[in-house]
C-alpha cells in the first residue's frame, strides 16, 4: 500500500468497507478488445486508494475493510435489475450518467450524476432529482460536458442553417454539371447572422450555446430567473422575462432548462412540456427546434402539429432511449418522438442522448471528479457540487467546475499568479487612463492613444477569458 493509500484509509471506519455502484460507462473510447475503455478512471480510483471491481457486489463476497470499493456495471439500465441490487441499501453510494436511478434505490452516502442535470437521479435517499428532504446528498459534475453538449447542439443547427443545399451542389460538381457563374443563383440561402436564437435556461450548457450563437452573429435572447438578468445583459445577451418573450420572433429555440422538480401528484416533472404550442406559435414561421436538453421538456403533440403546419420546419432531438434486452421493448422519452417521426421524415433528426455522453475526455474527467466527490463525502462528509438540500451530518464544500465554464467564484482569483495579476493590472490601468482623459477633455484622443487602448482592451479581455474569469459571479 502506498503512503497516499494509507493516509486515505486512516480516515475511514476500520470496521467497515464502503461500496459504490457505477451504472454508466466511464470511458467512451474502445480498447483493443472492442470494449469501452474504463482504465483511466480505474487507475484514478486505485491511485486514490480505492478498489475497482467489474461486476456486482454479492452478499457472500469478502471485501477488505477500511476501503472504498467501486463496482462497475454499465450494463444496468432497467428498474427491476437496478432495484434487485439497491433496494436494501446494498451499496453506500452511486455514480450515474444517463441511467435512471429508481426512487426505491437506497444509498446512505448519496449519489453523483456525471453531468449537470439530475432529473434521472430519482432515489428517495436524496429526495429525487430535485434533492429535497433526503437523508443523503445528491451531487453532480457540472461543466465537464457543457461545451461538448453545446457544440453538438450547434452542429445540429448548422445542419439546416445556413440552408445551403450542400449535398445537391456537391453531387452536381462531382458530375461536372455546375457552372459557378450561371448556377449559383439557383441556390439562395440565408446566413445565421441576424437570426434570433432563443435559449431557455442560463445554466452551463445554455450559456455555452448562447456564446456560440453570438459568435455567429445571432441575436441571442435568454429566458432565466430574474436574478440572472444583470449577468445575462452584462454578457451582451437579451434577457427575456418569460419563455414566450424569448421565443417571440425567434428563428431557433434551444431549451437547456432541465426537468425540474418531480411532482408526485401529477407524476411528472415541473418542466415537462414547457416548449408547447404557444411557444411554437410565437416563433417565426419555419422555425427550428434544437432540443439537446431532456426529451420531456417538449410537448410532443404540439411539436407534431407545428411540424405538420410548417410553423416548425426542423426538429433535432437528443433524448434517452432504452431497450429491454429480453423483450426488445423501448422506453424513455425518445419513444414519443419516434411515434411521430413517420409523419415528418426529413424534418426530424433523432439521437439517443449522445451529445453529452460520447466525448471521451469529458466523460473521463467527469467520472474522475465524481470519484473524488465520493471519497470526500465518505471520508469527511464533505459535499462538493451539492444539488438541492444539504442533509444533516454533511458539510457543503462548495462547487468545482471547469475554468471558463459556469459561474465565477472568489476561488478563481486566489489561483492567479503574481505575473498574471500584474499583466491584468497594467492593461486595466491603460484602459482607465484613456477613458479618464477622454472624460476630462471630451475630445478624441490621438491615433497612438486609441491604438494603445484597443491593444490593452484586447489583451485584457483575452486574458480574462483564458483564465476563466468572464461570466456570472457566484458568492
């Protein structure tokens, strides 16, 4: 045992072992055997002093005490097979990505969702996906897959906008049947610049999507709670007080709001169906829906009607779908989209909730952080990236995110080096001096002074962005 392993073990109860269930893939690249490679996360677990097991825990299995044991079972997906292993508290904690954790699954030290939204984390141990009133903490790993998801969602938009008939033109070029001077007028298209993009939600993914839209010159409107207005506007986006306000005149709508709390009386999530007929009607004719959030947030009947009428010209959907290995029965929110697809072939693109889950580095780094969070909560009762309520007996240890994605905290500034601080100070002094002189004289400055201002401004903004210091602040 290494020195690090010994120091870790000393913090654990010497009379107990700790069991953690991992229900999803923790590596997306294939190894030489053609299997998803989990070795990077396995090595991380071992380095932290844990033990990695492939397969399920069995009651008669002898486990080393004073250790954290991780049981890797990415094949689990259906509620019966999950409950067969978790309904008696057989595991102390769990790590999941897309798999839905049933309400009757029991984990005394909580769970971590690899990713941001926690709608699939349904265990009553932490109070369901909204994590209200549970006895164990619910955590997530926000920001690791935010950029991958936003980029995939924007790629879906670029499939149809700008609406240049690329494949048709390609085939004509290959066939030698195209004259640039004569035939281009047969293929008019419109650019993204100036189009209105409605973002529903100001979380990590929504904000990344908004930044991509702005980079393409789109007019970005964001619906979020009122407390976010000052930060949304500070980043140059339009704040919308309601979903309808954001959707009004929009060419594209992209929800990134999550499922919300689960309503046990209505037996559905609070955000189910919020992208509805009224939202579609507020958009420009032939609008585009990009739903890389949760399948349930869209009213399927309203989408069906909007596609039929032409109010929506294209819908790209990325939602969970599961298949029973015995019966072949499909389940998950994608089923409803599949049901209407035959009527709208060519106007819909359906993906199996792949955007956030197929990028190898994002999944590995998110899984590593989830492992670290499990160690922190078991060893020290410290909860990193708490979702919802903090249960009795646990300590809120704050947030941990990828630099540049998500909210900025004072911790980001404590990590700056003296040289970085000096360079930011010099640039800001040059900027402040220029505007002070301009304010006092109310006259245009010399070309040399303007050049210094622009150079210092570019350097300051670039450095702030590179250091992950641009964005909303969280106390």
